[in-house]
């Protein structure tokens, strides 16, 4: 892990809707900002939906969903790894069965939403961002020092063209390295 503090990666709405080349989300923002991003898969498994996820997805508590957890960051100016985001996506199991590449580890495909769109889903996003205290696991994975008291907690709900929620993603971000930017027409 690096101790350098480069400028934060600026996340914009276009990172999700348009991307940068083939990349979307954090990878798009990091590439656009001239950083070298990295991703480590922590988990890809069918699991019971936790209550907060089940509620957002509109499925019963414990319904089977595909969970994808990854840690993302970029290289610092000194070449050390800076962990920035802990991202967990829960995907409707039937949707994951229709788009089997979603069961592959990160790096095999561009991203969940890009693969869903390529499979014919027309997607709409809703994001809710708050700040909260990090868990011990989040503090460890994100390399948070004692000076970081809160993390950004982003919940993204992704629905298809029929209003069915197909993906719920929770992104926990180190606020020292992420700026969220919202541009309205």
C-alpha cells in the first residue's frame, strides 16, 4: 500500500452511462484521470439475499442472488497500491443464469451493467449516497488510517426496461480518494 496522496478520482454520471473506451464506473474514471486502476475479486458466489438487499430487489429475504465482491484502487505516484472502493453487487439469480458471463471473476468482462446492456437490457439507475462509520473489515480492506472517520456508502439500484430490479450494488469508498460529481441539465 502506498502512502502518497494523489488527487481524488472524480466520479461522474457519465462514468456509468457512457464510460471511457470500454471501461465504465471506477475504471473509466481512473483511466480518464490518468491513473492505473486495479481490481481484486474477493467473492463470486450464489448466496441468500440479505434483508437490505432483498428489500431493494423486491425479493423475499434469503432468495438466492449472485454476489460479486471486489476491491478496486489505483497505483499511487510511487507505484504502490491505493485501495479505494469495496464494491458488492447482488444480481438476480435468473438474470445471472441468462447472462452467464456474470458468474466469471472480474477482468473477464467489462462490467455487470455493460454485460446486461449487451444482453439487451435497457437499464435505469438510482443511486443513494450517505456517509457512515466503516466496519473493521472495511477499514482493513480500504487501508483507512485513524484520520479517516467515515466512508462514502453508495447504493445503486439498477432496473430493467420493465421496472424489475436486476442488480443492487453497494460501493463503500475511501472519501480521501473519491469525489462524486453530479451535473444536471
